[in-house]
C-alpha cells in the first residue's frame, strides 16, 4: 500500500458510528475526517470530544464536497440503499454498515451503481473480521478442519426499545452477522433456502413490516457437488437468550463451535481415527481455544483499537471509550476500506459479495412468509 498517499473520509451517522471516529483519526492513510449527523447535539458532542473541525448536518453537503473521497455510512437501515446509491453516483467510495438493503431490487441497484461508477463499495460486515473468524479461516487453510461437512450460524439479540425502525423487523433481514461467516468460510454462495418463522410476537410489532415472527430459522442449500448445507437462526424479540453472533463449522478432522456465553472460550473438537473394525466410533477430543488477537494484521497506529479501552485523543478530559468492536473487527474493517481505495482494488466484502450475503436473508424471510417454501436465491456476479 502506498504509505504516502492519504484520503479524506466522511463518517455519516454518529450513534454507533462514533466507535469508528478514533480509528479513522489515527489511520496513517486518512488525511482528514468529516463527521455528519442530523442531530446537532450528537454532532457537537462528538465533534467537540475529538476536536473535529468539519461537521455537517446533511449528507448532501458531504456529497457535494469535492474534497471528500469516501463516505462511511452508519445510518438507519431504511435509508441504506438510497444513501449508498447517492454516494456511489456522486463518484465517492462507499462503505455501509449492514444490511446492505432489505429488498432484492435495492441490492441490484447498488451493484449496478458500483459497477457504473467504478468506485469502491464495501459492506462493513463485522462477522468476517472477528478474532474467531480469522482464526478459523487459518485453521481451514492449514487443513486442520478437513472437508467441511456442515455449517451453522446464529444471531440472538433482543431489540426491545431500540430505535423505532427496528420494531418488528423481519429477523432474516438482519441476518448477515450469521450468514456471512458461514458462506465466507465455505467459500460459496447460498443457492436456495427453506425458512420457517417461529414463536409469537405481540400484535403491535406486526404493523411496521407485516412480520409476525420473533424468530426465523433457515436451512440453506450451498452446493450440490459436493452436497453442503447450512442452518441459520435469527431472533429479535420475545426470546430469552443472551446476545450472540456465532458460527459453527463441522469438519471431517475438526469442528469449531462458538461458545454458549459471550466472552467464554470457544471449543474445538478433534477426531482421531482409531476404528479399524466393528466398533463404536473414533476418539473425539475437546479443547477450549485461546483465540489470538490479530493486531499484527494492522498498522501500528490503529492496532490498539481491536481491544476495549479509553483513548485520550488530545487531552485527558477528551477520553473516549472505544468498544473493541465486535470481536476486534472494527479496525480491520476500516483498514480494509482505506487500503482498497489506496490500492485501487475492490475490498472484501465487495458489492457483489455483500449483495449475495444479504439476499440469502431476504429470501429466507420470503420463504418463512410462504410457510417454508423453497426459494431460489439470486446470484450476483462481478462485472465481466
């Protein structure tokens, strides 16, 4: 990467987006950061805390600023598609928090806008940059897992009293935290899905999206040669389960299973073939896995942001608690976005990959609303 090259970034949406402010400020290839939020109080609070000069209330002002090279959208789900297309059409590189969109038409519109603009689009999917994902990816590369036989993903989270646009959201419309690591580790796409809605949700939560289900669970056909399937479950309301974004990978040689309780070590099962005649199965061992933090993959200026801590940016009284972001993923996401722009390449995940992961969830909800009917999942392809 060209160490001397620098770009100007705008960060839009500062509620959750504030987590990314200190990372962008310290990235060695970021020249300046503009912050944007429609709430003047939030904009002032974050701007003052980090002594950021460029502050705007309207995204249009960002899009009309020729000095800004790229925009990171951390805005509400209902505006993701519209804002993403606007950023791409303005000729600016775009990163957007998930989900990419909530309809197949909007996914197609973003893929087309990225292709026609030629700029970078990155889905800021935390699940494929966590410590656990990076470690299991290396286990697969080293051959420790062996042939993958089955995969499972789950995202349990109670969204009660979150901002209004979350109320009654179809669970699978926000399923990429569970879908993406499964598809990425198997290096495949989802071809078709059967999904069932489950449970009872109070009536007022049905109104906004016409969704009656607090939980949806799906079986995906990933490949038919060799046959491979995955199970994904997502819950949003009325389900007594602690927060978890998880994946399991079941292999011939070894299996990785996410922990039941967040912050506990995950488990690796290993199979030692011992049966040579009629018997009762091979030996299976289990071990708790100490997953390493991957600061070594990052520039030294932002490596510390993989872990939770208080960061004093300019003065002691301006300290900010940065959360270590979804398994340490946040600085990896920022670095991949910035690096892809500097290196003039598409990032991981790019528009096509992000659309593929998102479509899997959209089609799963369609299946649930049709009583579990098989739904073929659209396939998105890079420009030829």
